[in-house]
C-alpha cells in the first residue's frame, strides 16, 4: 500500500529509495527482535528472573493496559510499527528490572505503586487497531 502510493506519479527509482528510507527502521527492528526472541527462547524461558518479569508484565498489562503491553502482543496483535514495539519493549523491560530489583517474586511488588511508576515514567500507548 505504501509503495503503491509512492509509485503513483513519481520516478520509480526515487519511489523505491523513499520506500527504503521509510521502511528501513522497521526492517532493522524486525531483525533485532527476531534475534532477541531466539536468544530468549534458547536461554530465558526457564530463568526465574525472566519468568518473574513476564508475570509482573502480565499484571501491569491487566491493570494499566493503556500504558503497558507485552512486546509480543504489540508485534502480533496491533498495527504499531516494529521500531516502536522494539523500543517500547526495551523501555518496559528496564522498568520491570527496576520494579523487581530486590526480588524475583512479582507478588512482592506493590502493584498500585508499580502502576503509578509506570504511568509517570512512560507515555500512554498510542491508539491501537488490533489485528
């Protein structure tokens, strides 16, 4: 769709160059997330820290869906750009690390305080179209 719009009435070489400039950040993000997912599946699925972050992330997504969404969900079930999902996922991961800095037990995290920190730290997610 985007390429077709660029091709309409434009020099094809310029249209393809423009398309590459527009799409390149998302292409790089897809590649980075694919590698990170491979490492995650290979090394992390049995790691207590990873499991704690995942559980806390699920709790935050349930309590503050306008501010927290798992990166997998962003990529798979929304139309958010891949580059946005990559960066937002990394930022959310830093926040999860901070919230769990003293424990690997998500139940030990004060969820009300965690939601307040989340909302103060990260802007709301953009309006979503779910796929």
